[in-house]
C-alpha cells in the first residue's frame, strides 16, 4: 500500500521530564507496557499507515533510543531506499551554551532530509502519546479540505493533562484559535501532537522561523500564525494515553490492566511492533500469588504480585509483596520486601526487607541501576 507521505517523530520534548526515568534516556525511549518503548506506538502507527520513510529527530540522551531502533528491521524499515533515519541533534554556535534549543532548532538541522525526499505530505508527531491508529484518513481528509495543516485531537479535555494544546473550532472543524496550557479552556479538544501538512510547506515554515529567531513549533508556528494558515482539526475517538509526567506515566500504565484498554491498543489488525528479544517463559513458584497483573517473559515470581506491570527478567523473591507497581527489566527484589505504588527502573536491586510505599498520585521512583 503506497501512501504519498513521509513521517517525522520528535523523540524528546524539553518541557516534559519524567524525573529518574528520563535522566538516562530520551522520552521516546522510556520503557512502557512490559516490553515496549513509548516510541513503538507512534512508529507502528506510521508503518501500519503504509509510511515507509520515517525520520526520528533526537535532541539528547539518544543512545538508548538508537540501541532500541537499530536499523528499523523490527518495523520493516530496513531498506536500501527510504526506511528509518535517526537524525542526531543539530547544534549551532547560536544555540550552543545559551540554553535555548527548541524543536525548530532541531528541524533546521534536517532541512536537507526534507528536501531530498520526493513525497508530497509529511506527518509530524511527538512520541509522548500512546494510541493505535493509522493516518490514512487524516491525510485523505487533509488533501480534500485544502487545509495548510491538519491537527489530530481527542476530547480528553485538559484537567488531567499537562503541556496541552487546546483547540477552538467551528462546526466544520476549522480551527479558530489555539491555546497552550490555558487556565480556563475554551473546549475539551486537546491536541494529540500529530500534524499533517505538505512537505514543502514545512520547509517554508521552518525557514521563516529560523530567520525570525523562533524556537518552538507549537508556539511560534501554530499559535502565532493560526490566523494566517488554514488549520483543520481531525478527531480521534479511540483510547489514547498521554505521557506528560511521572503521574501520567504511572496512571497510563495502570490503565493497561483494564482489558478493554489493552484490546484497543494491541488489536490484531494493527500490530504494535518492537525490538524482539528471545526470553525463556516466566517461572512461577507453587506458592506465589498473582492477580490482575501483566508479567513479561523471563521472570521468576516467588512472592505476591497484584495490580502491577512486570517487565522482562524480573526476580520477585519469597515473602515479597508487590502492589500497584511498575517493575522494569532485570530488577531483582530480595526476600521480605514490600512495595506499593512504586516505579523501579531497569537493572535495580532491592536488598532484603526494604519497604517502599508511595501514593497513586505520587509514586516512589527508583532510578536505573540503583542499589537500595
């Protein structure tokens, strides 16, 4: 299936920080849902749409992301022409050391990447929204409408989301105004940070923004130029999970324990692809207790686990109680530990008898490789 569009995924966002989780890695590379990274969902959406030329724009801490994406073979993007392109940060003498590096600065460094492509449209997406869809319909409606930019949104509203663009539209879904983090939202239409436009228009907008010394695409292009461009909104009605904070990351992961949410995010028609790792099946002792949890392969479960997300290769020893937790890859929890509302990053180790209790709104976070 050929689609006359290329894709661009922004791997990081300077305004979003997940504390210890983004300290060693880019936002797009944060582990999610037991065996995935956050970027897997947006990248799979593009591949399932028939997009075979995808650029991933990095800004910093992108080693983990590069290790995960590799040459793109897991997404069928290992190709002689087109395929997956990892685009490193572009630092100029003007931006170096001044503390200002927005997405416009990153896009300015890859203008040649856009110019060498011959596809008509481009789908620009941030990686911090988890959902399962294809972009064929929004591209088709964008072309028919004659809009300059189409913005994908849903009706999650604003109260539970940070760093949101709120859209004000007319009855025909033309955007009249855009607000960033308003105190009093004019609607419940929140952008999903997916934008469709002509490739040549994006080149022109970036070039103009550079000449004006502008740095942020949402602020300097969308908001300040909304009355000069024809902007159209496209509604997505399925399940979407925004990863804007530790609290949102924790609550989004807990939602995956609901069967209806899992079925929509991981349906058979539109698969979510990720880097394949071969592990042995998980081992459960005869006296362990597991309820309402997702356990990945390669684990050893000897204690009690409830309402939790357990990644690959985790060891939960005897007399351990794990409740409402996210335990990432290769974590070892020694005997007698008690954990509730805790996020533990990869390769950490908990010594015997440790007790950690957080709140649903403020989970305790243990960093990568920590020894507690």
